[in-house]
C-alpha cells in the first residue's frame, strides 16, 4: 500500500473542488457568523466517519460476511458512478432546497465528503489481506486535511477560479477517478478468479 496512490484516490473521491458550489449553497442558508463553525463541525463529522471505517473496517466487513473482492468490485462501481457525475454533472444526491437552518451531518459531512464511495474504498483498504494502517491513516488524514483547507477557503477559490474553473478541475479529477474505479473493479475480478 503506497501512501501517494492511497492519498490521491481518497482526495479525488472527496472531490473538494466539485463540492464547493454545493457547500456554499447549503451554508448560504446559515447565519453568516455561524458558517465557519458549521463548516468545521461538518468536517469533523466527516473525519469521524473516516476514522471509524479505518479502525473498524475489518470488523465491519467480517460482520457483514463480505469478501474483499466483493468490496473491491462494489467500490469500483460506486466510484465509477461518482466519477461520471464529476465529468457529466447530474444529481445523485439531492439536497432539499426547502430545508432551512443549519445542516447536521447530512448532506455536507455525509454524503458529500464521506460518501458511500469513500467508505467503500476505506473498507476495502482496511480489510485487505495485509493492511498497512499507518499508511492508510496518514493518507486519509492528509486527504481530509487538504479537502478541509480547500472547503474552508471555498469563497476565495470561487472568486479566483470562477464556476467554470471549478467545473474544469472537477472534470479533470473525475477522469482520473474513472481510471482508479476501473482498476478497483478489475482488481476485484482478478481476486475473485484466483479464489475460484
């Protein structure tokens, strides 16, 4: 398990550039003096979900009776859907426009940062035959920290890059994510065929 490859995969899945417009739209309904606090709280919720997947990943997979190859294939499929959404935007997760007040856990922490694809990949890494928890933890924390920085300064980034710039970056990240998702899927198929 290489730090850089795991870090890149997790960072791309978190998709901070693609999530900036959604975060700003949701936080726009929060009182201005509360926005930074709410954002930090939601980022901490996402971090907690990441830590649970890493620490209890093997146990969770064991309780569900899932094999690593099943998680790899499922993670690849989910990741592919997220990547396609990044390239050709369409709504998989809809936020309620009528909802007022502060968001709590949903939709900012989950599913926008710690979504099903991120959890599936973390469970896959954590339940592999020889997991390197130190590398996985450092890569996950680094990806979360960089994502947090980008989202914290999202207003400035939107001003500098504009919506078109953010869309271009998100689509580029989506193209890289397509390759990662296909690799995960092929790894799962290969692992399954070896066990038959």
